[in-house]
C-alpha cells in the first residue's frame, strides 16, 4: 500500500467519523415560539451553539433513569359553544381547525377532551335531557347534542386518528332535583333524587357510546364549591363522598360502566384540593371508585399565586391516585388582547409546574369561541386558544395555542416524566420520556433577555439559546 493510499484511507476514516459526529449532533431538534418574532413552534436548530461559541449561564440536568407519573394526554373542552361556532365555519375552515388541534403531524396533536353533561355556561341556553319533573328518566334523550356537539366530537376523534380520551362533567342536576328548584345559582342535590341523578350519568354515557363516542371517564361535579350565576351545584366534601360511595359508584357498576374513571373535586387548587383528596382517598369504601382528583386554576382570580404545592402534597400522599387538570382559561374576553403574550405565559407556567408536581393530564377550557368570546348564556365571556370571526370566516390563533402545542405535540400518551434539576430560577422546565424512547424537554423563559443554557444528561450535553419571552421544546 503506497503512501498516497494510506493518506486517502486515513482521511476517509476521519471524514466518516466527523460525519457520524455531525449526524449525532443533529439528532437534537429545537422548536421555538417567541414574542415579537416569526417563530411559532418553529424548528430552530440555529439556536443550538457550539460550546466554544456561547457560554451557558443556566444548566438543566435531566436524569433519564429516574421517572415519575405516566402521562395521559393534553386537550380541551368541546362545549356547546365550541360546537356552535364550528358549525358556522366554511368546510375549508372547519378542516383547518380540526387539523390545527387534532392532527399529530400538521397540528398540535390533542389526545384528550372534555365535554359537558347537558348545559353549562358555555351553551346558548340552559337545557337538560329530560322533561322537568321526570324523576324516572323516561324522557331521557340527547337529541339536543346531535345538532352541533356530537358531530364535532366525532370529527375530532377521526382527525386524532380514531382515538380521543374523553371525559364528561355535569354542571348541575335538573332544577327539580335541587333544593333551590333552579338549574342555576348553586343549590344542593336533594337526597331523594340522588339515585335518579346517578342513573342520569349512566344514561348519558350509554347514549354517547351508542353514537360511537367512547367515554373514558367522568367527574362527579364541576366546581362543587361555587355558587355561580350559571349552572352550578354545591357539594360539601362529605356530600360528594357520600354521593360517590352510595350512588354514583354503585350505579355505574350495576349498569356495566364500572371501568369508567371517576374524578372527584374538579375545582381549584389549594387547601380544598388536599382536603377532598384526604377525605375520599383515605376511605377504602369510596376510594375504590375514584381514579383521581381534578383541579382548575381559578384560585388566582383575586391575584393570588398559583397553589402548586397542594398538587405536590396530594401526589406525595396518594402516589397511586391520579391528578388531572380539568379546566383553565383566560377570563374577561377582550378582542384587543388576542395576541397578549402574558396569557400564553400563564399557560406555560401552569403546565410546567402542574406536570412537575405529578399531574398526568391537562385540559384547557373551550377549544373554540367566536369574536365575542362566546356564545355564553350568562355573559361570562372568555378567551380560547383559537377564536373564529364568524362574520369573516377567519380563524384567529392566539399565542396560547402555540404554548400548549409545545407540550401536546411532543409529549405523547404513556410518556414518563423524568426528574431534573435547574441551576437557576430564570428558566422553568419539565421533561418526559416517550414510550418510543424519545426524550422531550420543555423550557420557558419569561425574562426580557435571551438566555444561554445547557441541557445535559449522562450521555450528552447541548448548549442552546432561548430568546426573551419564549418557550422551547427540545426533542432528543
């Protein structure tokens, strides 16, 4: 072998090694959404630095071997309001909307949904599925939902690939079943109607499943400690426990629906979250019916901080039960704030902290509202990640849509959350390992300046720049 041949072979080996190293380095993908830029869930590998180019000021260290809860899904509520607005869109815009939420490749891959058992505030009017006073439920039918809501749910399931984890929630029993004889304004369930009300859930589930819509689970009551101007019903901790133990749980079992996953509480974080969990989960006779506990984020309504510590306390005390975020939205609709970045950052902070404290699933409120923040029969208008201007047949994508997408598109059902440490509070992050072995880390920067950070585990280390007011998903 002559010298030139040896040189050529040596050069080829070095080239091959460098190519392999380069390919290894490009296995990481960074997706970014940032304020005042065109980056919206955009592939951003230009933000990956050579270690000699930039020095990281923050380090995020992921332990890929230590994992916590198993991920169920992310999605939003398919309410009457969402379905009515959807029906006003052109077929072209309807398809765009469905793909935006439920397509795994071209959208943000929602895998979870919630819907209401008869009317809620985000319905055009109040209604039930029976004639008023029908305690035997002989008139029960879901014809109301066949006009708008059921068609949208079916299309969502189809776009999601044929499977969507759907849970259902009631806002109030019919008026005659309550002590105030009013479907609105709180009130409590009268004891003599508890068996009929429990059967109402079972009939609803069976009727939806006859329509080809599988029901994964249900919550006992939406916001059981809130007397609202809209559909609402009060349950003390003991009342909810006893209704589940003596009526709802046994009725579902008797009706062949014992496999449905029951969620208690379905209200805010805070002391009441831990009290409900302690009361129900510590009683074996009622705990056997409860899959987990749901919570909202409205404890911050009066300016208080999110009470993430209560989520952590429940997860620690009852590691075999599940925590699910069942509702959250930006209240007080104002069309001038469609693109207000702080709304999106509220989602990012809540999602990261809820997941880091043991939450297995996260459910936004309405998936779609109109240009007025409705429809809503009590004027309780709010924001959704996507709005439709029905007068122009246009969809309006808010920053909230993209922030949620950084989680829902990349973290897939059955993923495991990985434990991690961050050297500085200027960034917040959470990490998951998908069932195919793919690693996902979501990093959020709320500050006014870009930050260079290192993302590392035992096998690799990358240096990445995150812009000001941005969120990133790293796939590696």
